C-alpha cells in the first residue's frame, strides 16, 4: 500500500487499484487543473489542484465505506469512483463546464465516454482489477445507493473541497468535521423489491449537517463568488467561446486541455481578453445589482439573452460589442439543505429539521448579484446603458 502525504488529511494510503489509477494520463492531467480556477487571482496561495483534491476524496470515501460496512466489491467501486470523480473536468474546471455542456450535453461528472472510449488506460486498470467501468461511471454520476456518497448532498467531494479550499485560501470559514461526517453516515430504507436506500446522517447530527451548510454558505460569500473571481470567470468564459468560434479546435480537444494550455491559446488567439486574464488586468464592474433590483424575467435569463443584452448595452454606450460582459448567475440555492439526518428515529430533510436553513437561504438571496463588466474607461457609459437595457430598478455600481 502506497502512502502519499497530503496537506489536509495527512497520509493518504492508496490501495493497489488507486496506485495504478494515479499513473494513468486521465488522472495525471488533474495535476494541471487548478481546483479554484480564477479564485486564485484573489487568494494567491490557492494554487492547489484537482489531483490532490481527488486523493482527498478517495481518502474520505474509504473511511465512509468502512463505517458503512459495505461488501468489498461495492467498497472497491466506490473508492475508484471517488478517485476518478473529477477526470471529466475541462480546463479551469467549472469555469468552462457551461461551454462544454452546451456543446456536448455532458457535465463533468458524466464520464462514461471517458472511461470506455477516450482513456482506455484507466478503463483497463479497472477491468484488470475486476471493476466495471460503467458501474464506476454511474457512481460518479450519483447513481444507486452509494452514488450520493460521491455526488450528492452529503458527498465526500464537498467535504474535502470545503476544508481544502479554506486551507489553501487561508480563510477560516470552510472548517468542517470531516471525521464525524464520514463516520456518522448510515444507509436507511431499501428492500428486496429494489427500492433504493437513502444515505443519511445518524441520530444526533443535526448540528453536524448544519456545519456543512454554514461552511458552504460562508465560502460562497468569501471565496467562491468573490467579485474579482466573477469578473475573471466571465472574461475567461467569453474568451473560450471566441476561441472555439475563431479556431478549428473542436470541443473534444478543448475539454482535454490543461489550464496552462488554454491560457497560452487564449493569449495568442483571443488577445483582447487572454492577455488581460494572464496579466490580471481585469474588467471593472459597471453594474453590481441585487436580486430585488432585477426584473424577474432577467433573473432567469439564459446565455442567448445575456449575449443579446451585451450587444444592446454596448450599442447604447457607443463602444465595441466585445467590450461588455453580462454575468447573470443562477438563482440562489443551497443544495446541502436537502441532505437527510435522523431525528427521533425518523430521517428528515435538513431544511425541515433545522431553523438555520431559512436564515442561510435568506443570506444567499441577499448575496445574489447581477454583474455587468467592461474596461475601466467605459464604466460610466456602460452603467447608464445597462440600467436602461436591463430595466434595473436601482443600481449599486461599484468599482473593483
């Protein structure tokens, strides 16, 4: 058994299958995908990768299946799924996921194509060790009784990245008791008719579940949705779209790039944005509007509506259409509030068992902001045009 020293969990001990998977091209590529994408433009020490995160998820999954007392075959498939759960990410992780989804219909956790077609080496490692690649891919996609352990409201992915991201950014808000979380997980329900069992936290763990929810909410506010990262992320996404439009690079090639490969390509092929991202010469906020300032229809606008608004705002402001970015996030939500915890012997959704959930949801709603970004010299003109085009009731324009 190979031991790897991890900055968060100490020594992570790899079984034989994991030791083989580490050396596959699909897994080694994760060394070159940063965990926090454009957040590292805000927190300089946030340079950790999806490689080390995946090792941490594997470690926590192993502890969880030991506590659940599952059979060896199931445990082996869960550990392999935890190990490989991020191999489907494109460059810059979630920052390019929307582009890939719109082109392929697949999210990063839909990896069946990768394990069976694109990376035969990982597939061969699994098969050589008696594991079914399709079953592993299904677990990564959250299927079956144990899928939620890898991808769900109480998954080990979330447990690791909150602690790891807090550690590497230097903020204290992502601290959760991963040891208690993984050892208090239980399977309830399920029967011989095939009804699935549910993954829940055992009796007496409402506060344990709340800690995960609080950590996620605070990390959203301070790290994941920091306005500088939002601006840089919008610039990166738009640069990627223009790169794919202007070159012969197909999405299959694009999605297997590493971060540095993409940055070089954007710098050379889309310099107006690529060079700015590389130098951290970012656009500024012309509009930064809360959810109560934005018409209901605008809140739910999709990508075509965003692009149409950009063109209209730029035309109204009298500037180049490529100089305006509209950034409309999805509606505020806390997925973790749907996690289950046993209360008085009965599994309940956390949102029904905890009074904290209502307050945290309200906080998430207050933090929701629509952004309109542009070069600093056009901020005033774009702010006025955006208020008119988007029908904002008021605006809290801020400069970065």
